[in-house]
C-alpha cells in the first residue's frame, strides 16, 4: 500500500518541483502554492459531486463514443473547475504579478487534482497502472495546466485582448484534454494491430509535440516576466528616490503616527559606509478598520484581524510584528531575510495560522474520504 502511494505521488512531486524552479527569480510564497494545490484537490471533489448523478462510462467503444465520454465526463468538467479555482485564487491577488505566475499556479492546481485522481487509480490498480499514469496521465494534466496558465496570464496582462485570451485559457485545455482521453480510450477498444499501431504512433507524436509546445510557452513566460520585472524595478527606484526627497528628516515611531496610510522606512545600501547614506523609501498602503502600519528602519508593525495582510519590502532583514493597536496586543511575529524585493504575507485568520503543510494534509484526507463516500470506485479517467 505504501509503495503504491509513493508511486502515485512521486510524478506529481517531480512536476511541482520542476515548475517551481522555473520561477526561481521571484518564487511564489509557499503557503500560496500549497493553497493552490489544495484548490486542485477541491476542484476534483467538485467534479465528483457534479458528475456523480450521471454515472460513468468505463469502457466506451468506437471513436465517437470515446470522444463523447472524454469531453463530457472528463475534459469539460475537469478543466472548467480547475480554471474556476485558478480564477478565484489569483485573478485579484497581488501575488499574480508576472507572466510565469499563471502557469505556476495553474500547474499546482492541476497537480492537486491529478494527485487525488492518481492515488485513487493506483490504490485500486497495479504497479503497471502507476507506471502508465506516471508516464502519461499525470504529465498530461501538467501540460493542460501550462496551456491554461499561459493564456490566463496573457489575459491578465493584455487587457486589450482579454476576452480572447481568457476564452483560450479554458477552451484549449478542454480540447487538449478531450483529445488525449479520446485517443487513450480508443486504443483500449481497438483489437486490430495495424490500426492500433497507427493510433498509438499518432498519440505519441501528438504528445511529444504538446511537450515541446508547452516547454516553449514556459520559456516565453519566463522571458516576459524578466522583462516586466526589470522595467517595474527601474520605475519603482525612480519613484522611491523622488518620494524620499519630500520626506521629513526625522520620523516618529509610536502608535500615534499610524493614523496615516504612508509607511516609511530606511534601508542601508550594501556599499554605504555610514548610516546617513541609507536610502529612504515610501510605501503606500491602504489602512482599514484597526489596521495600522508603522515601518521604521527594519521593523514593521501592522494589524488586520480575520484576514491576511501583504506587505512589499525591498531586500533586507526585517522583524515583522502584527499587533492590534486598539488593544495593543501582539498577535504574531516573524523574522524574514529577503535577497530581493518580495511580498510578505502575514496571516491573521485562525485557519491561515495553521502551517501550510498541515492544511494541505487535512484537505487531502477530507478529499479521499469524500471520494470514497461519493464514488467508492472511480469516476476520473485522466
């Protein structure tokens, strides 16, 4: 049982690490990536709930029946719910600020889906099933996600063509998924060796072409992200320098100053020998309710109960304390060391305070239990 479980999870982990290191210049927060993975598991549960009343066709015969089953029982519902959870997770998120981010989050969602599906198939099958799915089905979900994430990002960062790109981000993965399953089912129903060989060769050729295409999409997204990041950093530096010229020489550091949404801090340059050579930056942050922000030198104080707060900081070491200034009660504290400009997420809700890996385990256990409850066998194909 343990060997089967490891065989089912191994290809998912490999593809997750692969796409994670493609975004090495500005990696996404680990808790957000695990959240995306959990969303993928939840998307699988949604497909189970929606499709369970219709039953499943386990052994379709003939090309048209294979196509019908592949699109309406797998391709359309599975890719739709993955796309929906991707939209909910990152469309309005400040973390979604680079072209490669769409692919990264789409892959993590898709791998969450594929992980649950693969565990169910492998535990009810043989090691041959594990090998076949590791080579074909799990990578296929990865490729569908790359297509979805690429066009999703294009829709985000090119509003003039947003409708077209957003439609492509859903339609193209559905078509790729549906055709992949169609050929897979069709080969299972063929008994003529000549026809089977022809279909198999066509299937493998299309799979190789899809891999090459998706690899190019990943490279293109990385290049677009690098270009946009360089332009944004150049602009931010100019704006920070202009803002620094308008700042007072001395700043108060007590809670009374926190009534303003302007946070000010100083960072000593690497080549600066004296403290007075440090550069002063101004950060504009919207404060609501009892959320107060004080940033002076390398300490940041802010609070917002019941949600998360994201703070953009330049490279450096920081002690971030979350406090409720209405009660002057410290809620959480963390120390971060940044090698480059990054967003820092501080959690306030009880669920978010649980370690991300523990939340992922909980969601996985619940998903498997619900799978057994709803299906008890197997609804998914790929």
